[in-house]
C-alpha cells in the first residue's frame, strides 16, 4: 500500500558556459607625426571600423575621409586600404618593417562625384557620357577599357620601356607591336584579382624613373621581393590617377560604390561610439544680408558678389585679445614652419582634389604666410602678406584689396568666396595626433 507522504521531485538546472574564443590581433597605427597607437583588432574588423575607432579615441571629426594606409618603407610603396578590407588579413601579408598609417584621403571616392577629373576622354575607349562612365565600370556587361602609354621598368634592369597598355577587367596588358590590340600581340602584365595598386613614394632618383608619376602593381603573395613588383610610370598626374582609379574600380566593382554610399550603415564593432558627423555642402551656402533687424537671402548674383567684396574689405574684429596674432596656430589647417616640399607631400598624400589646402609660415618673409592650394591636380602657392592700417596689423593675399584681422577670418572668407583664388577652400589638410 502506497504511503501518504508526498514525493518531492527536485529539478536541477545545469548551466553550461560556452566560452567563445574571438581571434583578436594587436596592430599599431601611426599618425603623420610618427606617434603610434596600439589597437586590438578582431578578425572581422574592417578598415573603416578601425578608422572610426581611431576617430573616436582621437576626438576627430568623422567626415568619412579618414583612411588606413598600408606603408612599406623599404619598398617605398603605400596604398589606402579599401573600407571593406579586413585589417587582420592585410597585416598577414605585410613584412616586419611595414606599418599602418592613419591619414586623410579626400580623393578616396571623389571619382564618383567628379568623374571628368579622373577619366580623360583619350584614355577611355567606351564612347559613353561621362556622367554614366563610372556606372559602366561597375557593370560587368559593359566595362570600359583604359588605354594609353606607360613606362615599364624592365625586370632586373634600371632601364624603362615605353609601351602601349590596356587595362581590362581580366588584367593589365601591353602590346608587343606598337598600339596593336590584336590578341596575338597582347601580353598579360598583371591580373587584378590577386594584386593591389600602390603609389611609389621613394622618389624619381631611386628607380631612375623617366617622370615623377610612378605607381606599382604588387601581387598579394609577394612580401619583399622587388623583382616581382611591376613598376610603372605615367607621363603626368592625371593619367597616373586614371590608371590607379580604374584599377580599383575594375577590381572591387560595386563594393566601392557601396562603401561610398553607405559608410555608416555597415555593421561595425564600434557602432556604439557616437562620433559627431558634420558636412557642409557647398550648394547649401547662400549669401545673407544681416544689416536690418532680420536677415534676408541675397538672390541677385551681382548684389551677392558686391556684398562679398564689401564684407571682405570691412571684416574686422575691433576687440583686443591677448596673443591674437597666434590664434591661427591652433587650427588644423596650419602647419607652421614646414618647407614647400613638405607641403607638396602632404597635399599629395591626402588626395589631390580641388580645394584641398593648408597654411604655413613663409620661408622668404618671416612676417608673411603661404596658402598652399590644390586645383585641377596641381599645387599652387599664394603668399599672405601683412599690412598695417590705422595702427592695426592685417593680412591679405590680393595685395591689400581684401584684408583680414587674422588668418582664421581669411580662411573663413575664402571658404565662402573664391576671390582671387582658382577655387574655394574646401578641405583642410590636417595631421591628427594619435
């Protein structure tokens, strides 16, 4: 007979803890001043994610132009990593002397906005309007061919040979007979799938190059063997930019466009870091008149131009501030006593786009300054001279027609008005300290 006692059933829950081992590597990233920062990088972390992390830690403004640069000092090569590239994979192909740099690159996606500046008509074989040219690069069924002459450094020799070359989706070819495109005359120089395109930074003398516009195609499997590098040289900066941009487009295709259109929408390990994003469109700026009680938009172009000139001539801050003449030294676009060659190097490294600029001390006049500005892939210099008026020191770059109390006012004015410059000041050439 069954007892009257209750049977207690005890449920024991066993918690099984599963430790998920996430592969994390340590990388060191260097800034322009040589300072380095150690970063922990998971295996699935992309170059854009690392940039966002560095932007957050360095308190920079995230304008999607920051880039991670793969730099090989012994080979004299460097390239900007694409936003989607996995940093751990890239580091695995680098040598012990190679390093990552953290730098601005305003030209990273400029070809999507201004393709005419990147693809000269004589170099693109497909007869299509420029406005849809980049779309054809992304479309596998209608791919343009880039053609032109390049100097190729002969293997094991110091001499260079000028050849007619053709860049297609299948690779870079050169003609063994003049400019012939017949298949029997075309020789494959390099494919796109397992290669990357680099800028040569070691200068013209080291490789005895015929021009200053060198670049290199480096197979991904090659780490330090110079004989495997395809050293090339263009005849001018525009053609070098065209070859290198087309190489990127043909290799990565639609991925580049996705990087350009939605840099903030990809899954990011640092998405919880809220960085301020600010973008000022040139088309959103309008001329305003605040002389009355309320401001009004100046719609007449002639009136707006006249107001701009008048504003430049009367733009004064009358109050006295201690060390006012030194306030420009706190600005990211001011680089002190760097020489002309160094300013050229900085402009070229950060992308030769229209409006990229910096200010520096003048070498010839200790009281003057120099505005270094890029326009149409050419770098120009404009001297900013001091002038005294009513006992106050002012600055001007148009022989006194337009004067400013300090360099900050001068830069702000030329960001809104072209004046005597070939274009407005758009992108400050900056060097962040990590």
